[in-house]
C-alpha cells in the first residue's frame, strides 16, 4: 500500500515512521524540505519537494494524509491539491480541525468526486511506540480504503480506532476528547498545587504521584506523565507558569453554548489557561503535562 503524508512535524513524522514499520510505502512532504530529506534517510520514505511531486509519486486512486495545523495551512493544502487529483482519490485530514470546517470541506470535495475522511488523532509524541487513538469520520467506502493504515497506526489492529460517523464526526469526537483532557489536566494540577501549598505536612509530591498510579481511582496516563516529571524536579523550576490553548478547548466550550448543555468544568479549565499568565505551581504542572504528552513548547522561566 502507498500513501502520501503531507506535514512531517511531531505527529506527521512519527506517523510516517510507524507506517513504514508496518510495511507501507510513504511519500513524504514537508514545507521545510530538509525535514523530508532527513526522514527519507532515516526510514526510507519517498521524498517530495512540492505537492505536484507528491501527486506524481502516487497512482490512482491516490491516498493523501494531511497532518497540518488547523486553519489556513490545511485549507491552502487542500486547495492546492484539488486541481492535481482525480475522482476516486481520497484526502485524510488528521490535524485538529474544527469539525464544521471538516463538514464543509467534505461536501466541497465530494462535489469534485474526491473522498474526504476526518481522522481525529490522539497520542502525541508517544504515538510512534504506543500507537494512536484514531476517531474517524467519513463515508464507509472511504474509511474501508484507509482501514489497513488505521490498523497499523492504532495500538492494535482491533482496538484504538473506530469509524464514528459521517464526515465531521471524527473531528467532533476529537474536539470533545480534548475538552475533557483540559478538565482532567486542570484537576490534577489544582490538586497537586493544594498538596504543595500546605506547609504542615512537607509532602513529597513525587512520592504521592507514584503512589496514586497504583490502584487509585485517579490513575491515568496524565498521572503517569506527572509522576515521571516530578521525579526529576518537584519544583518544576525551569517551567514558566504559562499554559497555551490550541483551539480545541475553545471550540468545545462554544459547542456547549450552541447546544445549551452546561459544561462548567470544561469552560473553567479553558478560563484557567487564560489566567495562567499569573504565577502558580498548578500552571507549571499543566505546562509540563502538555509538553510530556504532545511535545508542546514550554515557556522557560525568566
């Protein structure tokens, strides 16, 4: 099987690596060509310097997987690819796009005879070794085409991926997933800030995070990442208490407003990221967790 991966950053690059491990031939494109060249030398992807070259390296029906930032980058790539494609080709959009954009793109591409699959992708920088959780929206015919790839990218062929609904459903599910993630991270960060703030017990936060990993009802991957970080530096002294938001949390809160369904925990966790310009241990922990699971940049302490 042959596929093109457009966007070889933290996620796209590792997904290309995992697909190569699974025996898939991958044509790779990245705006910075030296990134493409390095990955070609490392795992044997077929390097392409331009999008037309990407398309020329594939045979119809072509399969092109986009791993680009949401918004203009994704839109521009799709518009640049469309004149180069033919009916029956399929575009998979694996970034964190707003689901309403995905519905619009899917309808637009369908008019041209091009298939579109929105694949919400979770797993961060650990997906290469652990596999990715893939929440897929699209027509059944198009999803069947990419099913062999989903089975390679997921933690196992029979779990960690699902066709969750029509076009747009994959990114909708991923959006809500990320909203939940915001709330879970915020609760862990606030709890550890309270543990640290009581001067009467002199608690060992590294000990407690490791303790809770085993048998407690709050055990989770986020807690695992927290425990690993606290073993190295309980004070998190090199991390500024500034926590970015990538857009998914905002979209989730807007969705709760549109539906009239209360989501106070998710909304407040987003607001706390806005408030993270002020100092606070919990915000350092939040910044650490985002870096640990997704490779998101940390603002260094000034």
